[in-house]
């Protein structure tokens, strides 16, 4: 995930771009760069964050009223000055910044090299700017036509901002699968990966759809749709309270982030799995993959919701890849003098990448010679820097304290890892591997189906929001989901809730069950379905109230459970992700009815950076 900025108008571009890049640093700070054109062109790019870039530029006088900037999270090519954006085409015609992944860049690069093109960087983005230039020069296309043609032949996701260096009077922005916003203010036009950098300058924005291309000059703006039709853009005036802007039409960040999960999971998968080739590619683990495949044991360390994701990862990895896995609370791991050997792989999971206990755990593991990997959401975080390799979840910023989309993104990464290792270790047939990948790619669509018919969850919340205790039960893959569901309810509604392996209900919790005890049972159809049905009967025999999460079309539980919430049918790996969605919604609506601060529950913080 990278952040891009663009400006054309009546003001000095440089301070606008630098200010905007600072607000986009959460999207990546492997490197940063800026290009501004006036009487001359000023191009600077530097490894590290925006402060490094500014220090590198020093007191240089940068004038010009058109420019672009970029803050990078590295995908193709290591973080260094050369791979930093902006990228200039070989013959100096165009300069470009890009966020996304060009999947067919290697083939395009090979073709350009055959035409005499040479490349300075390892990035897919430099390929794109040279494709634009080649089309412009070879086919005598206009600047706009060259950009449009180039984007039609690339495969992947992008948001771009590009302008011609020899005649810097036009700025073009375009998007496909990667966000981009245009700000409009009396002959001043701003381009950014999100609205926050624009808030300081204008309340008027243009929200771009996939396939949109915008042509801006110093006094005009024109929107081109994906069918090449032209129109004046629809300018929306918004209240530039940044918090409200980020919320959009949602009343709370938590709800917004629940509803973002189809797109966040899609982003997590983008560039890593696809339905054309049916394979998993986790580039962040490429250099350590042989050692990971040969691992004798994987130890997962995490806290809170990330620990629940780790438990699901244990089930996935042991079931699919047949690797022994242990899941440890990071807060306990280092205090019990754990046995760690150089043959072990320690996998740290953290949304923020700054959890103090998890950092301490990985430092201990490194001291004892283990291969230490990370899964986190924040680029450049401490865990990302201190682990030897890892995977970013790409869930996007999560503002709600109770994690939702970060959890499902973590589980999605663990699912991809299990499939990759299972196939690499010859534990999956080709058919099993490819079918599982296709099923995982269907997850966003199936989550969207759940969200579109979620009204029933509200009615259940209205029935039970005044109770004082909940019990959550699950077996197999659904046991960690039960734990996560209970945690969500505790975090934001302040109702006591416990998650249990369903068979363990008889070893104590069954004593609590009466007509006032709602029991949420994960009863999706899998190998343990019949046993879960038995658990439901045991609850009903004690007059407990059953809320069952069932596979779509399951009619046998309708007369047995008091309430049924359906999830689409899928393989168990996917159903475990789907099943958490109604539990998130249930917690949200109960908390709302109880008058709780959903986004900022008492006594909690988003990132626990102290012990």
C-alpha cells in the first residue's frame, strides 16, 4: 500500500505535496519522493520516510505549480532511492507515481527491452510510465490517449498520477482497484489516495470509480469514464471534519470497518492469489520459504484478537499443511522460559505491529536462533522491522478499537499460508489446492451476502441486549471463532461472555445455563456438525436460549434453535471466516442498544505498547 499526491493550480505545489505525504505515511514509508515543475523540473526521492526526504532536499528552492509525490510500501524491488517514486520514463517524456500492483509488468518490461528500453529500478511502476511513453512516441498518440491505451493493456490494480515533463500543463489521474480522490477549489486541483490530505484545502471532492480517468489543467477538469465518454465530474461538498469524513455514511467506525471486510479481504488477497492461475504467492516470505516448508514446528505468538487469529491459523496449518503448531499468548511466552530451537519458526501476529508483549516474544525467539516472521497491518511498524520476513495484511487503517477487518485479514493470510505450505509439502493434491484457492477468492462476495441480509441480527440484539452473560460454543475451526465472538461482545458492550469448545460445556459451563442464558452456537455444517447438534439439544434441555450460526439451507436446526443466522455454504476454511461476521454485528448492535461507546470502549486502547 502506497500513498500518492498530485497538485495542479495557482499555488506552490511543493509544500502542498509534502504536507499531504506526511498525512499519508500510514500507507507506507519505505521511501518518499516528489517531482515539481515550473521554469525547471525538481525531482527528489529518498529511502525512508518523508522527514528523510525533506532533510535530503534541504534548503533547495523548489518552484512550480504542478507536481506529484509518493510515499512507498515496497512491493517490487527493495526500499532504496532508485526504487522510490516518482519514476521518469527513459526519454524524459513523463513522470509518474503509482499505488497498486501491475501483474503483467515482467512481460511488458521484456517487450520494452526488445524495443531498446533500459530500466533503472526493479519496480512495476517504472514499467508503466515507459509503456505510456512508448505508446506516445511510437503511435504518435496524445498524452491522454497514451495513458488510456497503456492502462488498457496492464493487468492488476492501480491508482496513478502522471504528467508530461516537457510541457507540464496537464495532470492525469486514474484508478482501478485502488482508491483515489480529487479535491477541487477554484482552479486548484488535488489528487490523493484518501481524503485526509485534501481536507486542509477544500471541502469539494470528486470520488472516482474504477476505470475513471481525470484530466486536469491549471483551469479545468474533465472526467473520462471507462467507456471513454467525457463528462464534468460530480463534485460533492462535504463537512471537512476529518473524523466524519472518514466515516462516510456510517455512524461508527466499527460498523464501517465491518462493512469494509469484502474489500479489505480482497485487498489482502490482491497480488497473492488469483482465479486465473490458481496459486498462492506470498512475496514477503519468498526468501525464507524453503526453511518454512521444512519447519519442524511453528510457534504463533500474539495477543487479544490476533491470538484468536493465531488459533485459527493453528487449525489451518496442522490440518492442511501437517505442521505441528503451538499458539502462545505473547504476554506469557517469555516468562516461562520456553523451549525454542533453531529448527523452529516463530510467527508473530499483530494488527498494529507495536504490541509490546509480542515484540518481546519475537526478540526472545531471535536470540535463540528461530526464524521469526510477522503478520501485521501497519507498514514500517516495529514488528515489521524486527522480524526476518513477513506478510502485510493490507486491511487498511482500522480506527475502531475492537478489531474486525484486521482479524479477518489476518485469518485470510493464515489461510493462504496454510494452502501454500500444504501444497509445497505435498499434503494437498492439485485439485484440492486449486479448489481451495477458488473458494477463498469467493469470501468477499459471501461476506457481502451476509451483510446485505443482516437485519435479523438487529432483532436478536433487541431481544438480548439487557442480559448479563453470554456463552459462545464452537468445535474445530469454529472454536476460535466462538472465542473471538465472545471477546467482541465483552469489549464493546461490557456484557460478560465466554467462548468454549462445545464439548467442554459439560465440564462446568452447563451449570450456568437457564432461561436467562443466551448461548451462541457455531453450527455450520462440517465434520463435527452432528456433535454440535447434540450440544444444542443439551442447552435446550436446560431451557437455554440458542442463537445458532448455520449454513444456508440448513432446515434441521430451525425448530431446535430459538434464532438462526445463516451464512453461505463454503469449505470449512472459508466458513470459519464467514461465521465471525454475524458475531461482529451482534456485538455492535447490542453495544449500541446499551448506549456504549462502540468505537472507544472503556479501558481499552487500539495498540498495547506497554506491558
